[in-house]
C-alpha cells in the first residue's frame, strides 16, 4: 500500500470461458445465464468503483476467458498486489 493508503488490488471474476473449454460455474435459476457472466459483470463494476476511489486495479480477466488458477495467482504475485478479491456466487 502506498503512503496515501491507496492499494494495488487484483479483481478476479471467477470462472469464465466457453462451455466446452472453460468453467461456466453454476447456472442461474432459469438456466439462461452462468456464474461466469455475473462474476465478470460484478468484477468490472467493482474495479471501476475502486479506481474511482484512487486504487490501482488489475484484473485476472476482462472478457469471457478462463485463465488457469496459477495465472490468476501469478497476476497478484508478480504485480505485488496488496489485495486479491476472487468473486464467486
């Protein structure tokens, strides 16, 4: 964290990727959406709020892809993140 109290934060919208090659997560109640869709929407909104509050934000994904778990963790570690937020429902 910098001296002004601003943090470097990694936002990790859980799941992601196409049906056969990715990990969609849990289905919505009516089966028309997947957890990956909601985590991405919330993750991007959260990141915007954090940036507007003065924090530096990095994302593990900003589109419908499914990064490997190690890649998600490495994003935080290689960038010396202060906080890692993994979003799931």
